[in-house]
C-alpha cells in the first residue's frame, strides 16, 4: 500500500491566503482576519521564501499592501532601544498612505485622521515635557498646547484656517457696511435688515472656524468630525476617567483630553502610546472600509489590505506590535479589515508569546479552522490565553516557488461602483449636460425664452421662416419677451436697450412688457377679482423692418393705459374699479402672418384660464387675421378690433371694431374727387393694391372693391403688386404707359410700408410731371410725410388725401388734452410720460396715427362690459346674492354685455356699441376724417376736408361729414 501523502505547505499556504483575501462580505465582522505568523516548522525551512512568495501573490491579486522588512534592532535602526517605542515608530510608518501600494488601487489613498490626531497629542505632550516647570501641571500645559494648535480641518489643510481668519475679518467689515447701508435706507427697510442679519450670521460662522472652543464640543457631541468624536466616545479612552481629578476640574471632551495627555506626559508613556496608536490605526482601517459612507469606499475596496512584517523580534518592536494588535481586537471585540502576515525565523520563534505549535505535521487549513472555531473561547481575559488573535503557522520543507505566479483572479473594484465616483460623476455630469443641451435645443426649437432650469411657457411658440427669420408667437404669460435680442423697438420707431429710465417716446416694447408684468403681478397679489384681456398685435419684424411693429406697440401702450385707468385710483384719470384687469400681450408675427398660431395659444389659454374674457387688437386686415378672428369668435371669445377695416368681419355677431369699414373709407374718397373734379364723373383712375394671392392681404382688395362701388369710374387701371419689392416697377410701368392720357387720380389701396416704393414709382413713370391727386386709406397714417427719419417725401405736384380713424387735432379739441383720462394718463410720467409732461399737441409723432387712442377705447369697452357683468351678477356686493349658475365674470357674460356698452370718456370720443348694425356699411358712428396733405417749399401742410367724431356720428368741428355708403350695404 502507498504511504499517505504529506500536506503540501506551499499550496496550503496559498489556499489559505487566497481564502483570507477574497472579496469582503457585506458585514465586515463576519470574517475574522488573524495576525498570521509564518515560522519554520524545522530548522531547514526558510520562511522568508514563503513571505516573498505571498508578497508576490498580493501583487498579482492586486491587493493593497505594505511590505516591511524589519532589521534586528528596528525597522529603521532607530536610536531608541525600547521595543514599544520602536513599535510606535513602526505604526507611524503604517499610517502614512504613501507606503500602501497596489498595482491598480481600488479607490484612492487610505486616510488616517485618528492616527494624525494621536500624533498631535504626542507632539503636545513632548512640548509640555520640554517646557513645563516642576510646579506646573504638565498635563494641563499639554492640553493648552494642544488646544492652541487644534484645527477644524485635517493637518494637510492648515491653509483653511488662514482662510477662515481672513473670512472673519471680511465678514465683519461686510456686516458693518450692511448695517450702515440699512441705517441709511431707513429703520423699516426689511431688506437691508435681512441682509445685515445674514452678514452677521456669516460673521459668526467664519469666526467659529478657527475658534476651537466653539466647534470642537459641537462636533464631538453631534457626530461630525470623526477623529474628535472617536476621542470623546471611544470606550477604551472613556475608561481612563473623566478628568475630574485634574487641574480646573475638566469634564467632557476636555476631561478625556486631559486623561490621555496625563498618561502621555509620564516618564514612560510608550505602553499607553502603543495601545492608543494601535487603536487609532485599526479604527482608521475600519473607517477606510466603511460601506455606508458618502463615497461608498467600502464597496470600492473589495478586498482587505495586507500588511507584511518580515523578521519580527522582541528587539525591533515587531512582536510588541503583533501583541498590541491582538490585544486591541480582543478588548474591542471587533473585526478589522486588515490581514497581517508576519514571519519569525528559527532563531527568534521562541520569542513569540504562547506555546509553540506541536511538532507533528498538520494541515495549515486545519490549523486555521481550529483557531477560528476556538476564537470565541480564547478571547475572554479569564482564559489567560496569550494573544488569541495570533495564528502561528509552521511551514514544512517544500518548494515555495510552487505557489502559482497567477494564483487567482485579481481582486477588482466592482464595476457598478464606478457610477459613484469622480469619473462616474464627471461622466454623469457630462451625460446630463449633453442630455440637458439636447433637451434645451429641442425646447428652443419650439418654445420662446427657455430658461436654464428648463422653465418655459407653453403659451408661446417659436416659428422659423424659410429665410431663417425667427419669431416668437403667442401669449406673453410670465416674463416672456417677444423680441429675440436685448435691443427693443421704441414707440418712436428707434431701436434701443430697454431701461427703467425710458419714458415718453423713448419707451420700448420691452419697457412696456415690464410695466404690464408689474401691474399684472400687483393685480395677482391684491387678491381682488380680476379678468384677463388679451391684446393681439404684430410686435416683431425682420431686421431693418422694425418700423412695421411700431403701430402695434403703440396699441399695446394704449391697452396698458386702459388697464391702469381701471385698476388704480392714485392718479388723475384713474377710476379704481373693484374688478381688476390683467393684460396679456399676444404676438401675431410680422404683418400678423402668424395669427393662426397666436389663435391656437389664445384658445388654449382660454380653456385653462376662465378669467380670459376677450381679445383686443388684430388690427391688420388679412386673410390670416380674418380666419383667426372667426376661430376666436366661434370659440366664444368676443373680439374688439382697433384699426381693422374689414368689410366681412362686422357680420360676426360678437365682433366689434372701432374702425370704419373699407367701404366707408372708399365712400369718403368722394369728397376728394369732388374737391378736384366737382360733380363730374370720374373718367379714369388707377387703383394700386396688393394682390390677395399669395400675400393673403384682404385690406387692398376690399378697399379697391369699395372704390369701384363708391366712385364708379368709367375706366379703371388696376395695378396689383406683391410686396414692397415690386411696387415701384409696377407703378412706373403703369405711369409710363399712360403718356397719351395721363392719370389725374390714383387710389393707393396698398400698405403703409409700401408708400416709399409707390411714390418712387410715380416719379419714375412720369405721373408727377403734372398735377396728380392721390387718395389712400387709413393704413398710411402709420407713417408721416416729411423729410425726417421714417417719413415719406411728398412731391410738390401731388395732393395726397387719406382717411384717418382718429384725427389727433379733433381728439384734443375743446381742451380734451387736459381733461380726458387717456391724455392725462399718457402724459403722466408714472405710466408713459408722453409730451414731457406738457400739453399734447396736434402733431405729436407718437399719437398722430391714432392707434394708441383706438386701443385705449377698445380695451376700455371690453373692460366696461366685464364691469357691467360683474355688477349685474351682484359680485360687487359684500355678500352678493349669486345668480344661479353664475359665480364669476366669463367671456360668455361679457358677450351678452357688449351690445349695451357705452364709454362716454373715450380717447376718440364716445364709444357706443349699442348702435352696431353688423353690416358692411358700418353703424355710422365710428370716427372717420378725410385729411388733405400738400407740400410747398419743403414744408408739409395737413388739413382735414371732412369728418365725423366717434360716438354719435356728429360732424368734426368746422367740417361737413364725409359721404357715407347707403345703409343697405351689407356684406
């Protein structure tokens, strides 16, 4: 029979090493890590070869380790001959993270804050021994020295204390400055007082950073500052006493500190110093592997670190260190994630405490199993077992080189932990930044004013034209701005940055929106009932064409004046109604080409917000606006037009316009024809108008049709054009082709922005070689004739007539500029500040086109209808008797009230909706004036020919009424 196979020490030692260094369990205390001492089983065994082989294994397994080769007299041959002092020196080396190495570290460097704290205590004790006199309490001197050097931050962050001291001085200066500012601002300025309080709070915090007496007790008691909490609460230190026997009767943290330093200032502190250093070292190791830490370092460090101590003896302090490690573990009954592997040669193995292993050969795995099974009964002090955590493994003769060069799978950091790391955080932030950028880019494709915090308004949409021009269309809820850049268009047609100092003609669209937002916020905070009025205009235009938005901006200013007139009572002209008004601007895009998108947003808001009662504006007569108005009307929202002269929209029962219709304007042109030709029939006329296709313009075709119906000329030359780009050529060709029978009368049914091209075409074609009469509709009032900026030059041989819905000299007649609410509020610097506070003149460039006055009246009429409904429903009474089914003012109740509304004190006169006929011929009580303009010697002269005032239809002062269409003219 074959003899039984003897155990292979090399393979068993590797197997044991591999088992002890496998990944750490979830709970660190379920696996005990012994202090392994490898010793030769016989004199012929070289234990250092096994140590070298295990060291190589640790490198291959990618374990964080430290290999210390001790000399016979100490690790560095120190001068001290005390083995415990040498053990303390060895511990100082172990608590320097530079000596802990790994081929690929799992997670950063080890930190040893408790060991650093013990070193500061050791330094304070050494300083006290060197400077204290015999009459002084050396422990108290050490406490004072330590307190002087104590730091809130770790030793490597001393500069933070300097920062804290500098911040203290800075905070003090800031606090004093804040107090002075608050004093100047007034005793009841709560903002200044709050700022001063915050500054004094910062002063206290920064002053506490370098003041150990403030932060140290707090940190040690509430759980912050691990090293101080450990010193104050560790049971191994608490059993030393509370310091009550020392000088000055110290207690608490000071008591613990005093008792520790009292033992360190004795003549032989090495025993206690070794114990406390060993305790700090092991606790630091536990903290370095704590899994429920903010950085999850316990999960990232998946295997225990290994400490190799080669050649431990009594003289070099190695055995004392092993004993201290075993004692601390026994006293604390804790398992620390640290595997210690030491070696003792045959000459010094007898110095190891406890009985030597039995000479018979045993399995190393069996020895480890027996040690682990008996560990629970070996630790109690009554067992008198020396160093129960010491596991002595005698290795037998064999080939240590048989340990595999690639012993097992290298210990790697779990992949999932990279998600919680600097790299993971950077990758996550980068990914979030990319995703946020993509989301932002996606949102910015559809919405206006998308904030960094992903706040955006769904009440607006960003529209891109084929040429790349972008417009923000929709309702300006919140702080949405329609314009894309910081510069803003002013009501004087100039572009400038918005500013609170802009008043009068320098007001910009952005300034107006800011004023409206402030008033809306005041209404919201007043907790009074309110209604919401939407004002729709063309507030944006392409670069270089910003003057096209000016009339709508002026209308918005008029609507805002109607809002503040209703809401306040502090200024002359205000009425202070209990029912407040919130005003929201609505952008329909350049030339109102995005009226459909704006209608979508208005209807969506009206569904969500029952306070929306109607829409004001939509002054441009196009196919887009007509479709939008019909949609709003069919959805139940009343619409009050300002300067929209449509012949078709009056047929809608809940549509009201303060402008005369196109047929009324065309009929008024009879007065111009009579002035030039008397009662003779008109032989020939050229009508210039925009083609309805593809521009979708309805103003020109309707006006041209009305001219044919009202003037009935015998011969008509129609000149349709598409835009400002081709009108000059079209008019020039028409004039050039009429040499044999030149035109004496031209009707311009085009847009105001086309006037320059129209006048240029007349001159180029020869139409201005002789006297020429030109008649136009109200749209041309958007620009003035003259030689200044944004003015149209008028040829001396042209007599130009145009209709105007609101002729400013008529509006300010009879001292109305000083008594009318509109003019009082417009002049008030608190609102618009027009005219620099002086009386409004008849040629005021901001008011002369009448758009601001028309918007004021239309908004006032809608507000008056809401106020009437509010009163009829009894909501204005303290305890209203509610009408069944009615609890608030809605668009439905406003629709019912509008046919009964009159506003006696309107900007254009009396606004009377009770006579609305909803016919193409109009009710006959809308203001309309025919104005004659001539130019002589470079000066432009303007004078009214005929006209009527708004309200009762009475003639304008000193004028005959303009011709009106027959009442049977229906659409």
